[in-house]
């Protein structure tokens, strides 16, 4: 097993699916779906293998594959995983497979849709396992690129506007990132793009770090839905079709947070320590702000979109504590939020496919009409409120423990934000799911057992890590011991 | 069987039943109800066996839950006097109420789901009670709240039930925020959340005062104390068995239990104790006033629960663990009894209004009325019923070294308790068609008897009889409970008891004059003062105030930020977007679509990068 290039296989599976999909004739929709599902299943099985074979006690980067790519510029194809990558690879695989299964009933331009999706997932896997910053950025762009057509063609509700807005925001992010990354390469002497080498202490002087850090943090932060550069994300979610919203909020936003953790903080710890209080304030504002704005939304997807801003604020707050519990919690939250939003969008998508309506005021008492379909939504909502028994509870707990230690005031504000989270979540439940039923929707049908599978998978994952959080935290903390247990004093 | 096996069965049976009933027997009500009932029986037996086999030393059964960085959290069971008694109370009352619900919910289309959520509640509550660490306590404290949310909102198509469920969840969550921060601070000070070890720790005064105050905020939310008490009366929207189980006997007592659990910590914080006494006394008096004018039977009992929870906290805050804890136990029994009686009336006469029930012939339900009178007398603190002993102890403990005002408050609340309880009893048992009392809702006019002829009445009556026996006999078990808690039972002298007995008798007498005697106008002394009556009926206008102040404020902020989002961020972004689009159109006429624009820009950027790298490398 050990000599098999397992990471490269995970990476190539969606690419192969992409290539086959491109070659296949347009009419073979069923075959295209099956091929993508097989690719998704392959990545999931392999991600499980990676999880099982990763040696947590040893820690560090494992299963390294290194091939020189452009030796003159020090660019290598280097892939490897540490505890964080293992977790996020698993997340991507789960969301990929469940995303494909959720779109099983798609009929419009099936071929292009799955082609773009395969490409997107290919890029995401690449980011999570790359150790070479140049290759990392390459995959990052590959992942972001397909979003435009995916939204503009298959979306709804001002789709072209949203696609454009998203693209522009992300390009601004990339425009900040690119000089930042180049500066890293040049400042380090121009020999290597290797993350491990660049992360060596003493590579960059403190003043350099402080100068470069905000470029990287904001550049990645835009993709992570960082306040005040978040407004592309709710609009994008709303416009995107179900599986794209799932991938987008579930996985793509994590690329931003992962970039911050792996590159910005990993390579520039002194810069991170300098900027942490500032960015922690922005993160906390995002938590509360997202919750308040979500309270006034009338579109299911806008509510979820702003809840993502709020939940990603928790991730960013955790990262900015620079303490081991905070970072553990942030990564756990990336995973939990990824699965949770995927479930959210999947559940809403199912309702929207039948009703072509997402205005929560137009519904009522849905739980009486389609109890199974709405129970998926209810479970996602409970997870969003951080109810114990779901994965996100532990993630938030760890972040808050560290936040109270490092930034007591911000930590308390963030915890008070939980009340408003409950308020907006219960508002949606009260208006659409419970209450007097609206007989316009008596005709709605329940998901077939096959369409329930992806949703049940997501719920099972959330509950599993809600009950056995130690499995997740053990994995993550094999990579986060570099952070001090006492918080922001790296 | 070993204690850990018994404990695990006790905890896992309801969880298994929950999943089985909710998912497995989704379409089979009978099987779902049977499963839950069996699990309830198993848990009750295990809890009683554990209580019977208690050992003098606390026993600990734990497993690691999370271990990372500085955090080490485990899950398990702690078996000591406090948990064993409470566990038995919870499991036995749950079983009673599940049995009772067999009849009560017999025709409800969602009865399988109802039983499933009862099982969820039992699981969460037992895990909360037996918890060995504050983390587990908090987790299940939240889950108990979740079960409460689903049970209050059980009739989900009723907007008032949904609103009540939401209100309960959000208001208790305000308290939970305090508890959560307190937990984190406690963890930072001691690096442990182990309950036994925390209780053995000594803290610096200001620190422990802050921490215990935060814990108390959580207790105020859960145990519905002023100013977070307003959710509990609304929670009566849930089915009556839920009100009996969650919102009087067990769940709302979770806050009091938490206080008892951390009694040693609270004892170190002088300031907190004073605040606890103030709030508890004030709540006890405040909610009693509301109970004196309520016409809805469940609301009378709900206000009474708030007030009695205040009594428990008074006892604990005055330093007497035994007094507070004993009242928790006796109250659980007699208040569950009262709610079950109320449920029987409501079910039979299809109205909540005590006057309407009385007029419809409430006293004809003999067993139920006997339960109501005995439970009511216990609540009023008449000797020799259960409530008498525990309430005496609380008032007695307030007498030692505390300002007089607290004793006066407690006596005032006791008087009102006796008054409103017997007002209810007399209105039900001695209806007077010529009186001035007017029901808010009339009982529907039908032959009630044949309407409810279905099924045997045994499931309704058996729990009522059992709990009635408890309400009579439990008071005499004080010594055993004290021994289990490791406290010495203090027997107040007759002279000390005289004032409390006196005010209780006075309350009953006044209720007799106002409502009981045949010439009574059935219009209480409060109702003769319209302004006061309105004040009490409106709950001192606190609900309206909160709605205007806090809900309004939150919505105003949300509206403000919503506007900012749409005009500020979105608008700004749109400006940039249209500018860019215009620039794109003019500068890149050769481009045919936006995708190409994007790819083109990316290539340009890469080219620029390559150039930069090349320059950098050659330097």
C-alpha cells in the first residue's frame, strides 16, 4: 500500500472523470453521472485509506510524492498530507460524492455541468495536498475558475450578476495573493517554493513578515468569506445550483481558510502574531454580523449564505488565536461547516427542485407535508445552532475556549452571538418548517430512497463526529502541535 | 449486575428507544410507544437498583471523549447521593408520565413521535444528572433544552406552540451563554472540569464570584427565575404530560440541581449567594402574584413552579443543601401529580379554564380530584404532606444569619401559594353558578363521558395514585435523603414552624372565604382591585417590556445591518463590478465572453509572475 501513489490517485480521479466526461457524447447523461459517482466513491474510499494509514503519533507530512516540474524556478510537484490535509481531503471526497448524488435528477446540459464540477474538485484536492506554493496556487486557480460558468449557466436568481460578482471578488483576492506569494519566493532567495523549507524559522525577517502577511490573509480571506469582503458569497450561494452551492460553501470557502493556515500563518508566524488581534476583531464582527443579517433574509439560501459568513467567522477567529485548541477547533469547524452547509443546500435544493420557490414566507408546516425531506433541513439547522451531538458543537467549543483565553472580550462577544444564531435559525424553522401548513404545497413528494442517500450520509458524518469527536481532534492535533498551548505567543 | 452495567443500561435504553421509535417505527405508533415504555421501565428499574445499592463513597465510571492540546474531556457516570436520588426521581416520574401519556395521547396522530421525544428527553436528562464532569453536564443541559423545544412545539401547526418553543429555546440560551462562559473560565482556572475535583478546589474570591455568577445566569435561564422566567408560562403550550415532566418536575429543576452539584463553589462566593437569595425570593413572590389571578389551570401551576423553584434556590442560597434538595424532590412529585390531574380535567372537559372545569362538574372525576386536593395541600405546605417538611426546612434555614427580608418574602410567598392553590381547588370542587367569576373559555357542551370512553382509565389513574402516595409519604423520608446527601437532617422546633404553618393556614382560610364557602362571591381579594389584578394578569408587563425592548432592539439592529449589507457592501461591490465591466468592454473588445476575460487575465497574471520570477532569479 505504501508504495502506491495514493494521493496522486485521489487527485487524478476527478480529472479522469472530467476527461471522460468531455469525450463522451452529450446524450450519455446516465453514463456521465455514473462515471462521476464512481470517481467520487473512489476518492472517498481512498480518503478513508489515507485517514486510516496516516500515522498520528508520528505527525508531520506523510505519503510524500515529489517530482520536479520546472526545476529552473524551483517548482516541484510535491504532494503530502498532514493531519489537517487528511481531514480536508476527507471533507472534499464526501462533498464530491454527495454532490454528484444530489444532482442525479439534473437534465440541463449534464455533460458540461459534471465536467466543470470534476475540474473544480480536482483543483480543491490539489490545494489540500500540495506542498509547493506555486503548485498550490495553480490548483487554487483551477478550483476557482469553474465557478463562473457553473453559476452563470446552471444558476438561478440573477445568476450572471452573481457569477460576475463572485469572479471579481475572487480575482481581487488572487491579485492580492499573487504578489504576496511571489514576494515569498523572492525574499527567501528564489530557490524553492517548498512550504516546509519556507516555513523554517528565520527565512523571513519580522518586518518582511508583517508586510507580506496582510496580502496573504486578505487574499485568502476573501475566499473564506471574511468580513467585510464577504458579500460575494451569499449572492453566489443563492445563484448557484444545488451541488455547486454544496461544493462552494462546503469546500471552496475552506480553501481560503486553509490557505491562511497553511501559507499565511505557516510561513509567516511572526506576521500572524502581529496581525492576529486586528483580524480577530474582523472575524468576530463577521460572526455577529452574519447572524444579524441572516435574521432578516427571506430566501432560504440567503439565510444559509449569511450563516456561512457567521460560521466562517468562527473558523477565522479560531485561526487568529494561534493557539492549539483554537486552531484545532478552526479546522474541525471547517470540516463540520463543510458537511453542514452541504446538507443545508442539499435539503433546500430538494425543496426548490419541486417548488421553484425559496421564499421562506411562502412555506409553512412543511414538516407535515414532507417530513423526511424537512428533517434533513432541521438536522442541519440544529448543527448550525451548535447543538451538542453534532460535530460543530465541539468545533465551536474548542474555538471559544481558546478565544476566551487569548481575546477574552472577543470570545465573549462571539459566544453571545450564539443567541442570535439560534434566533435566525429558529425563525426559519418557525416560518417555513413548522406553523400552519400552506396547502399550495400539498403535492410535494418525499425524496426517493436513492436521493436520500447523500443526505443521510452527511447527517451520519455530522452525528458520528458529534458523538466521537476525539477521532477528529486526534487527527487534527497531530498537525497543530506547532502552535503553543498557551495561545498567541508563537 | 455491576454498577457500571446498570448505569449504562439506564442511560442507553432511552437513547436506543429514541432512534428506534423515531426512525424505525415511524409508521407504527403502537410499536414506538411500546419501545419507549419498555426503555422507560428499564431505566427506572436500573435507577432504583442503583439507588438501593448505593455505597458511601462516590463511584466514577468514565471514558475519554476528547483529548487535545490543553483540553481533556471525558464522558461517564458519577454515582453519589445527589445523582442517585435525582436519577431515581427523573426515571420514575418519566415512567409515570409515559404511562399516563398512553391514554392522554391515544388519539394524537403524532403519538409515536411524541413518545420518541420523551425518550430523547429522558436520555438527556439522565446523562445530565449522572454527569461526572461539567462538560458533560453542559452538553446534556443543551440537549435537554432541545428536547424541550421539540416537545413544547409538538403541535407544530399551532403558531402559538411554535412561538412558545422558540421563546423557550432562545431565553434559556441567553442563560446558557452565561453558563458556557462560566465553564470556560472555570476550566482556565483549574484545568479540569471534573465535578468532584472542582468542588474540592479553593478559589480566589473575586474569581469565584465571577464564575459562580455566570453559572447562576445559566440557572436563572433554565430554572425560569426572574428576569428570564417569562418562557415557562408560554411553555404550557406543549401537551400536558410534557408540562408535568419537563416544565415542572425535572427539566426546570436542572438549574437547581446544578446549583446543588456545585454547592461548595457557591458557598465560597458571598456576593453570589446574596444575589441568589435576592433573585430567588423576588421570583417566588413575583410569580405567586401572577398565579393568584390566572384562570388557566396549567398557567396557575406554571407560575407556581417558578415560585417553588425560587424556594429551592432560597434554601440552597441560604447554605442549606439538604433543604433545597429535599424541596426539589418533593416538588417534583407533587407538582407532577398536580399537572397530571390538570391534564385529566383538560382532557375530559376540553378546556383549561378552572372555572369552566368546575362548572362542568370537575369533582365528578373522583380519583383525579383526590389527587388534586392532596397535591395542592402538599404544595401549600400543609402538614404532614411532603411539601410541608421541605418548605419548613427552607424557611428555617433562612432564619439563621440572613436579613429578615428574606424570611418575610418566603412567608409572603408561602401565604400566596396556599391561597392560589386552594383558590384553584375550590373553583374546581365547589362551583357556584351564581358567583361573580366568569370563565374565559367555556367547556364545550357535549356528553363528555361517551366521547372519552375509549380504552381503560388505568394508565391515567395509576400514575396519579402512585404520585399521590408519594406526595403523602415522601416527607417522612427526609432523614434517609439527608443521609444520602451526607448532611444531617435538621428538625426545626415547633415554635420555629409556627409562622409558616400559620401563613399557610391563613392562605387556605382566605381562599375558603373568597371561593370555598357556599355564599362566596368567587371573586378573590385581588380581583376587587382592578389595577392590581391587571398588573398581575399581565405578568407585571414584563413580557410586553421584553418584546418592545429586546426583541425590538435585536430586530432594529438586524434591519440596520441588513440595509448596510444591501446598500453598503453589495452596493459598493456593484459599483466596482459595473466599473470593471465597463472597463472590460472598452479595453478588451476582442474578448467574446466573460470566461475568456477571466482566463485571459489569469494568463496575463501568470506571465507577469513568470517575468518577475525570472528577474528575481537572475538577480
